[in-house]
């Protein structure tokens, strides 16, 4: 494990980065310099696509957030699917930024919901892809193609590692399922600038990514069924990029997928704390939150959002995760996508006032 990492504070508009603080990782309590990441006054997080659309989901003002639901309309119907996509709009003084995080499974659903929710990709200041699973990148190639020439010049897509662009396979008792492969070159050919943000990185001057996430808990494990196809040595999908432990594998062989390049997205909301968005959480939702705390030097967690990938987890792992949630003590937990009914029920039982149920088209307003 690296003993010291640098927190990169990026000026995305210019593509330059300045190193302003150091970050040590390991068993010791670690913190970056306070103020190492910007604080935003307000964050409006829109769940553009999620697994469910619940017309009865409650909205309204809670203690320190507002939850807005999108009502069912005859002509402008939101579409749900096994996938995840967000629109993130933040304010810092008079500065407004928009980020698109993850791109769901199908072009049909993503573009439909962008239109219904009045999300305009041409306004995006940055794009972030959490990891290389099709239910998060599926519509990205079509979006890049359709929006070619309309997006901001030099728009950057932040991925977390080489494995984002490797061929993925899921091995099940009844056979293998092809997980697809995202073509980095095709995205770049459409004008996107693709950057591997392996270390914590400030995005568009408002958000930050976790960088690759140290696996510190003893109960969070990547899905056992997940595999990566090894590429030729020296290529982006060479086994040297698949994790800290070197794996011997020939090109074409399947190796266990540790999701080395998965990263979380977070904001420091002024007077509230961190909003941490895990997306799919294969690195572990608790590991992801701890990494966001270390990267930012901010300990207070306002909200934990995203897919926590605990749907297939045994009760013991769910219970340990909920215990860790108690220790972190966020104000809100918004469990989406692959979190699982088991975990939603456990969170509801343990901390009902913190739970906000997900639904496609939900807008959560954090901060002032
Ligand atoms: Fe995933
Ligand atoms: Fe997912």
C-alpha cells in the first residue's frame, strides 16, 4: 500500500492540477488539511435514472434537506431500469457548476429522463464515471456521439483507473454473462478528454473524487462473481492494473475483479458536511466514506448516497455495515440501485429518520 498520496486540486477548465496537501493512508488516523477541498453552499442532486420509479415516494422538507419527487405525467414519463445516472448542480457563491455522474444502462432511458428532468448535457462542466460496469456507462457512447460538437470543448471524463475500460464478465452458477467493455478511444474520438483520476481530485472546482479506495474494513469484499479479462502485458488491461497484488494471467484469461479503479464522488457542503455518492459501492460503502473523509480532512458526513451493492450480501455483512453507519452517524442515508431491500429494511429499523427512499427523478437539495 502506498504510504503517502497527494491530493490533487484540479482546475478542470484549464486541465491543470496543483498539489496543495498530502494524504497518508494506512491504519493510522489520517486527515488532509482542513479546507483541502472546496465547500459549496448548495448541492442539488438529481437521480436521473435508478432501478425504481415510485409514484408514491414522499417528498418535502426534512430537518436539513429538501426532497422533491417528479410526479407522473401522461406524456413525460420517467423510465427506470437496472442502472444509475445523476445530475449534480452546485453553487459556491455566484459560481454554478454542473456535473454528470454515471450514464445508466440504455440510451433510451437516459436521454428520455434528461429531457423530462430538463438536464442539458451541453451545460456539463465535467463528467465522472464511477467504474466500468455497463449499468453505469451504457448510454455514454451514444451520448458522446449525439452530443458531439455540442458539449463544452475539452470536456473531461474522469475515470478511476485502467480497469474502467477492460472487458468484464460475471460468472454465475448457470454460466457467464458478458459485462461488456467501454471503448476509451471511441469516446476520445468524439472529443471527450479522458483522465484517470486515481488519486483524490477536485472536479470542476466544486466536487471531489475519492481516488482509488483503500480496502480497510474486514467485512467488505468485491462481488465474488465479478471477473476481468486480462489483456496483453503492457496494455491498459494488463494484469498489473488489476490491483495491489500481482496476478499471473495470460491475455484472455479471466481474473477476479477487485474494482481497483472504482472511485466515489463527494461534495463538502458548507455547514453540513460531506455528501458521499458511492455509485455501485463495490469497494465497500464504508471504505468509500472513510476515503472521502481522509481525502477532504472533513469528518462530518451529512449524507451517504448511492448503490451500496449489498443486495446479494448475507445478513451478517448487512449488520456490520449498519453498525458502521451508526459509527459514522450521517444525517441521511439514501440507498439506491444495487443496495438491496435487505439493507434498506435494516437501515429503516436502525435509524428510520435518516432513511430517504430512492426513486428515479428525485431531487435532493443539500445546503442553503
Ligand atoms: Fe457495478
Ligand atoms: Fe451498478
